[in-house]
């Protein structure tokens, strides 16, 4: 502590003293002031080629948060970063989410909850080992529970593929992949799709639809190199897989039973198409892939899957010369009608670079689809240099030819424009990544990080009728212009016993609350514990005396004012044992007559006075028998 020379004249003291109860949120969160976007590298991460052959789990996500802004979720170098942005793409706050298992699976922003999916290898092939954990968070990022999946015929989760989710009727549906226990025939760990669902309210596991067991072969694709899932407008779960053997093609499966129930194993009728699939749904190859069964080289990369009013659309790139790594890929779209799905005619549209540019036989990237409704949406793609055999070198091995994003509207029945002859393709300076574009305020938005071989902060791209506009993410603008405190209450576990404080709460720019409480209330409840302290004066300043019993003055456990109050940062100082303590940074609330009331952060007070403040299972906890710790 730093000693301070006291003035002879005593200063006027605040009418009452209070202390802030700043919630030690898990995950750790920072406000806008001093927060910068996290750099990363997701440029062209949606790509996969004949060199790599299969997709990877998606690392970058974007969704519209409850305040109407955008939230970025990204897995970066073993850490999960969450950042909130306003409409000017200024970061407002950030937080980190703990990795609960060592392997990243994915993220899903649901209507009511947010979900993270983690995994770990099971090389012991134990049915008792946890291989996947689905973790539920509230929309204000409190951990609410988890579902643990054990064994599940899983050797390595999320291997050689991706993971995507959908929800319906309070159930989360996860479509991913894994390598399985070695089989008795060739002792190999074969790779296949993996599909399951979780009850969002209880976080109870709802069962598998495919993990490679002989009695659960429905929705089974092997090898499955990329996975997509949606719940269509009729409530049916629809999955899409990039298969190289069983089957060899882009496989679409639509479940018979309506989603949202505990059991989707509803047998409607047998089907001549497939003995297993026909019992539970309809299956069809949106596109057949040439080559021998099980050959990993397919010449295909699948990039998008959406529903329209009359069917389903798949976007992919394709070359029949699948064994040639440098063969240019064309842009393809398949339209699968909903009606008579197994027997209906599937339409295909194929384009090469010469159809919409003066660059002939140039490689086309893995495209992306974004639906703007059942009446259509956009397909987006880029022109790429020939695929490099150094895809996993950590550098941009396949840079775009012109650093442009090409885009066109698709129709409810597929196709780009009305006919191929009238194709309407536009292009703007932009890039693509593994961030799935979303619709926000009537516009399409996504973000890209990385420049050349270097990491960078996000560049947001917004697509509307005027084209594509870039916006670089910037640091936040700081606290709101008007500082208000709102009446509230807060229950705290104090040495294991619940106590309720009448509090005031501050709101940040996203509406998140931070509660504040009177210091005399804290002193009153800590009296008689190892952390007891006296509230005193010293030359007109607040002086806290650790270890001494607290002397009540009759104002405890009451609120000196009501309604919303204004506040500002306090310019005075606070002493501990008559020494200025710079770690204590007070604010002041004002009553109707202009009287000021000083507040302090609880964690700062715990650090100075020697008691611990933590956040455990959604509960603020004060432990006077433990020393202060920065750990949450």
C-alpha cells in the first residue's frame, strides 16, 4: 500500500458507503474499454481437396446475439474465443470458454441456449470412456449443464470430417463423424458418419441414429468426409454426407418421423431403395461420384446445403479427373425435389470459370450457400490457384486468383438465374472462410481472418443489393454515454449460507448486469469471520481496518434511495489501515438531492482484505476461510 499525505481540512464524506458485487462470471469476460479483436487465420478454411480429401471441423461461427449485434465464436490455437460486436463492427466485449475435453467438435447457437461440443480419443476402445461432451450455456454465457456420451463405438471423434447441428422441439441434433473400434475382419478403424440428439432441457442423451453398430445402420455413410444437417419446414431431420464408398456420392437422407420427440425410429414402410433407410426415411444420391468404392480421392468438395419451398439444394465443386490434384474443379449445384424424393428427377447445373469470366479452366473453390428464405438465397465462390500438395503447411497454399467473391441468386427449384444462358453472376473484392454466412438485418454477413501467411483480426463482409462491403473489426468505443444504475437483488453464498442483498446493477452495452452492494452490508455479514473489518474515517477519506469487529450504525440492510440512479467514477481515494490503496477504484451513485454514495468492487475488496470471491455452478460465493485468488 502507498502512504498518502493527508490534508488538514477534512473532506465531506459520502452519506453511505457501498461495495460492488462484480460477478466473477464464468467464462471470464472483459468490457469494451481496452478490448481488441483476437487475430486468427481462417482464410479459405472451407476448402478441402484431393490432397486432404476430407473436410475439417468448423472453427469459425457468427450469429445474431440477443442485443441485435453479432457474436463471433472461434476455436483458436486450443482456446475458444467469444466476441460481441455492435452494428459498426466495434468489439463490445469478449470472453473465453474453457475447453472441457481436448478435441474441438463445434458450436451451435440455439434459440434459447448456446452449445459447445468437445471430444477425446478412446484408443482403449472402452465403452465407459467419455468420447463426446455437449455443454449447454445460457445466452449470457453461464454454464448450465452437459451431456456426456461414452464409448459409442468411437476410436477418434470428429475424425476426417466435420460437425454441424440443428434443433427442433427442444432437441439438439448433431451430425458428425468418427473412426470406429477396429473390426474383426481387417482390424482397421474405419471412418463413418455419426448422428445423435440431446434433450436440451435435461441435457439427457436421446440416442444414436448411427454410430456404426450393425443394428443401427440408418443414416450411416462410410466414409463420410463432410456432414450437413437441417430440420426442414415440415419438421423432418435431413442429413447430407460426402461419401466415398457406402454410398459413393453425395448422400441425402430425410427422416420419416417429425423431429422433437424422444424416438425418431419410426418405421413408415419398407423401400426398395435400401432395406435399412426405407424403414426410417427416404434416401437418395444427390450426386453420384465416379471411381471405385472406398477410393478416398473423389474430386468433390461439398460446401452448402439448404432447403427451399419445393426441395433441397446442394452446392459443391467437382472434377471427374479425381486422381489429378491439379485438375480444375467446376462449380455444381444439385436440386432434389421433396415430392417423391427417391424417384424424382434430380436436376444438376455445372459451370466452369469460363462461363462467367475470361479465365478458362481455373479452379473453382468449395462454394457456400446462404438461404434468405424458402424462396431462395445466394451461392458464393472464388477462383483459386491449382491445389497445392502442401495444404497442411500452415500457409495459404491455395490463394485466390483475383481475391474476389463471385455470387449469384439461386431459385427455389435450383439453378442460378432463370436459365444457364441468362446466368447473373456478380463479383466484388472479398474472401471466403469456414465462417458460414448468415442473414443479419436483411443482409448477408460473414467474416474472414488472415492475410497471406499471417493471422489478422476479422474482416467482416456484408452482401446486399449494392454488392459486398468490407468492414474491419475495431476496438470498442467504451462505456455507454449515460451511466445508470438499476435496483436489483443478489443472493450470495457466504461461508456456505445464502444471504440476500438489496443491490444496484449496472448494464453494459449488451444489457449484461453487474450488481453492486453497500459496504456496510458486507461489513455487517462478515462480522465475526476471519475477514471482518471496520469502516472508519481518516482525514475525510474512507478507512477500512481489517481484522477489527464492525460497529453497526443502524443503516445496514436498507437501501438509501429507490429507482434508477446515475453514477460516475469517484475521484477520491480509499485507505486500508490509513494507507492509500490504489487497487480500490470506487464509483459514486447519487440520490435525488445530489448526495453521493461510494461503491467498490467486491473482488477488489476481497483481494485487499484477504477473502475469496468465486463463481461456482451459477452462484456467487464468498469464502472468508480462503485467501483471495484470481481463479474463477
